[in-house]
């Protein structure tokens, strides 16, 4: 089976206080923009719109069924949010976007990402596979969905938040997902 390398560079604003980690992007045929959480059917940018602007469509161009990448990047830079994934190389065991069918060939060196983010206070994983991968990397227990655990990287104490997946396959209403994310952003004094 073909090994896929991560198609995007890490998005790392130097002043980022939060590093968001998914598992791995879907196949390009599912992308509506050339950035993170690119699948029109994924609700990450709708969750962020609800949280920060009380408008689930704030980052969406519904007419063209695309997310507004430039607006998202400006938002992430202003809020100090970095993005990447817990896998740098994968094999797809089936021709779909499901994490269930991703075999991680090369986990991301998250410690190196954190080293490049000296103001980062927390990491958030946005799904079960991302959480499991990160927990194996740092040899820590997995927090419950909506909760956090503490860990250390290069002598720095950090929190690992585990949030509900933004995939529509995760059976939770978008408002309830946004409520879980809101608690994390309030804890970090970012909203």
C-alpha cells in the first residue's frame, strides 16, 4: 500500500498558545480549500465560528461550498492557535477519510513542534486517533472527551485537552461540540 506524506506544512504562529492536532488530512479529492480541516463536511470551522463569532457560517462561503482560508488564517494568527496533525505519514487501508482506516507509519515529532512554540500552554487533539497517537508519544493516559490531562515536554508543563471530533461521523450536535471546545478556550483565557 502507498505511503502518504503529510501534504501541508505545520501552521505555527510563533506566539501560539494552543497547538491543535488532528490525525491526518483526508484525500485531496475531499478538500474544498488548501489548509487544515479542508473537508466541507467537517465542522471544525463551523465550531470555531459558533464559539468566537456566534455564527457557524462565519468562516464558510456557503454559495461556493468552501471555507474562507484567508479569514481562517487571520483568525488563527490573532488568537494564537497553531495547527498540525499527529501523523506525518500514513497508509489508507480504505478509500475514505475515516481515521479508523488510517495506519500511522510515522507519528509527528510533536516535541519539536512544541519547541518551536515557546508560548504554547496546551495541546488539543480533535479525535480519538489523534489523542491515542499523542498519548503514546508522551507516555501519558488519555483524558476523557472534553477534559484534559497534564504532561511535560522539554521541562515545560502543558495540558492535553481531548475534544470531540469535528467530523460529522462523530454523533454529537455541533452546538454540543462547540460547548466542549468553549470550556477549553475559557480555561486558556482565549475566548
